[in-house]
C-alpha cells in the first residue's frame, strides 16, 4: 500500500462536509464556497485599525521607516500565528474552545481566554458604530452641526479658525497669522479681534464630540445613559444580529457587501483627497522615511502591537472561521492572500488619511504635526473638520461615515459569529437544535447591548478607553500568542502539525514556519510582553484623568482571561491526569508512527501513543460534546 493510500488522497475530504445531526439538531455546516470564507476573514481583520491606527503610527515613527519593523513582525510573528489559528480550526472542525480541547486537553483554557477577549470586543467595539451612526444621521443636516459654535452644546471656548479669519486683511502679503502658532499677535486691528492662544480654545468639531455625542460632564458619572446614542447602539446591534442569526448562511452572504463596499468608498475618497491642494505634502510626510527612529524600541513595540491587533490573532476568531472550511481547503494559500490584503489596506488607508490631512494643514497654514491625530479623535474630530472645508461637504461626510460604518460592522458581526460558534461547539446537542442558534445570538446581542450602556454615560468614554487598553490588552494577546505557538510546537508537536497540514492541503508549508513556532515567535512575544509590563498604563481622556479605580479595573480586565489558563490545567489534572496532553482520538493522524517533533534530523519527542484506556471512546465523545467548562 502506498503512503498516499495509507493517509488518504489529499484531494478527497476525509470528513463529511456536514456533520452528523445530533438528536434532531442541524449538522455543522461548511462555507458554501471559498469566497465566503475569504470575505469573512477579511471582514474581521480589515477594520478601524487599518484606517486610524496604522497611518498615525507611520507618521509618528518615521514614516516609511515604520514599514521595516512592521513587516518584520508580520513575517515572524503575525503570519505564523495567523496561519496556526486558521489551520487549527480547519483541522479540528471546532470553534475557539473545543479546538484546543481536542489538540491538548490541559490547554483548553487558552480557548476560553480568547473568548473572554472576544466578549470584551463585542461589548465596546460596537459603541464606535453607535457614534458613527449618530454622525451619519447628522451628516444629512445643513449646515453640518459640528461646523458652528452657536449650538446648545457649545461653550464660550468654542472657536473656529475660519470664523476668525474672515477679516480680509489677514490675506494681505504682510498679514500676521501667528495666532495659529499659539503666539500673541502684535497687530492692532480696529475691531479688536483676539487671536491669542488659539489652541486654548476648542474647535466646534471637538465640542460636538465631547459635549454632544459623549456628553462629558465634570462629575463623569455612570448613571445617566444618553438615550439618543443608545438608540444608535440598538440600531447597530439589530444590523449585526440579522447578519449573524442564521450562522454562516447569513454571515457568508452579508460579507460580500460589507467588505467590498468600504473599498469602493475608500477609493472614491482617495481620488478626492489627492486632488486637493496640499495633499501631496501630506503623502510625503506619511511616507518619507526617517531611518534614525529605528533605534528607538518604541517603534518596534508599536509595530508588534499593530500586527497583533490588525490580524486578530489570539482572539479565537480565525479558529472559528477556519472550522467551517472543508478539510482539504488550501488554508496556507488563503493565509498568504489575506495577509497581503490586510497590509495593503493599511498602507492604502494611510494614503487616504494623509491626503486629507495634508489639505487641512495647507488650508490652516499649520504644520502637519498639529493636525494629525490617532484613534477616535482623528475619526470624530479631525476628519469632520477637514471634510467641512471642501465643497459638497455633506456628501463627502456621508461617504466617509458610511465607509467607517461598514468597516466596523463586518468586524463586529464576525466577532459575534465567532463567539456563537465557540459556545455552540461546546454544547452541540443543545445548541444545534432548530432555532437554538437564533436564540443564542439574540442572548449574546441583548447581554452585550446592556453591558455596553454604561459606555454611553457621562463617564462612559473612560470605561471605553479602559476596556480598549486593558480588556484587549497587548499583554493578554502576547501571552496567548506565545502559549499557542509553544503548545502546538512543543506539546502537540510541530512535525505532527506539519503532517496534519500536509494531509489537508497536499504539501508542506514553508519550513521557516516550523522554526517560527518553535523559537522565533515565542521569543518575540516574550520580549514584547516584557516591554509591555515595563510600560505602565496611563489614562488621560480628553483632559480627564480617572482615579486609582481605573488601574484596579484595568488589572481585573487583564487578569480575567489569563486566569482561565491555569484553572483549566487544574480541571484537566483532576479529571484525567493521565491524558492531559494526549489529543483526541477522533482527530485524523496521517502519520501516527512518526516522531511528533524533530530538530536537525534528531528526534526530540517520539510518536505519541493512543489515549489511555481509562477513558473509553464513548466517554471521550460524551466529554467532547457536553463538557461546557467552568
């Protein structure tokens, strides 16, 4: 018998595409076609960070020089973990928790940790979509409500540069614009306009966001929910629910539109941006390399963090999405294509952003450093301001916020899909029954909606930043990524996992991946973890600094997912200490008698025998189907 015959032909799916129905329940489905999977993963990894984080990190860390550490961490950390999680889901046909249970029972807590992180994301990420919907609604008003200082939410500090510059004498060759540089002007105008300390004032765009959308107050309490924005949050959850409620049947169809439409809008904004005066100066500022900054450790830490966030690793989402693939899908090729798409989107997003920021700096006569920002401030303050300066501002504002809405919407509902998949796979007999899926997604939506309401109070923005910084902390993500590679490479066996991948796709991936899993990626994650631990978290939200409670809450958010790992190790030890690292017998092993790990042609770990008979096949199957964890 040939080797191929012994392990099964690679072009034939050794597992049925649709699982066996359980007690009248629905079978586990597969993607209708490859494009549904590609678009779903693209929807997850292409999001806000591509548009508001990557461009800012580029300009702050040496422009084009930032590409060097970015691609270094992408090749040696991002892509290896990205492919590992995707291949793990496809090989086990399980979600983010049960996949690790099958591979290595004692590290089931890794899967639970990822789902806690996904739960954090589901709570706070959609709040941004609520803000976007609120802005989108107000974009149809004329004039745009954030362009004037005569609204009920404006204060005496509201100041617009264009209202100050209506004096035609400022446009004479010898006019004094020093007020834009925070220097007191010496010109004595007859109308006594005070141009002093421009930056001590607030722009109407900033006041609209802080006083109208966030409704920040001096008390910063969590009691008063802003129901107008809460209605927008409800609309966002309704949109998300009907994209996910039927599982991959609805998710796979929704992503065709939610993924492609933002690219069309981004392309339109790009051509409009580069046609504006000053745009090319902005692009030059964005891309011009300052190689000297590579000597700073901060630029390397920023690059590693950006890769971890934008590629959605250590969150279990890739494992859940990969679990719906057919067994012989070429996930290796998919991984390469998706990584190229994500990085290209980040770079192109920077071109869009800095073409408009260059125009803004040119129009105000300011250095680009003074108009470039990051995160929510850039999206909800900077871009509304620059878009209000161009003709047909309402139209371009609608286009911009539609793009942001769909960029975030597909990421949000794919996260919900991942959480629902993981829970369903933990309780298949109960949750694969008719209509159980719809009820599960509804429960997730309602719970996350209620937990998100405190983020829409006077002090809600502080909670938002704490969850963003500590809930989805790079400390947590680096620890999970490090442990994932160690478990696969050193416990399950890198050679055995390579054999599994070869059995699925028909050939062995690039050999460097094995050594990344064994040495390079854990080392990088460990070094970045040490840097993150040495850098204390600091919260300063629009001039408000919360008390010690913020540090306590942030620490709890970091510790909670990580505690799942040792807890499940103890649970596995008490349940079946003899088979803590033995993979499930239901997993297909192409070469069960080969060593599970070799280095330099030397055997490190020999072939692992079958599971102990202390747990028979029937009990193992029952444990896999019914065990729900803690």
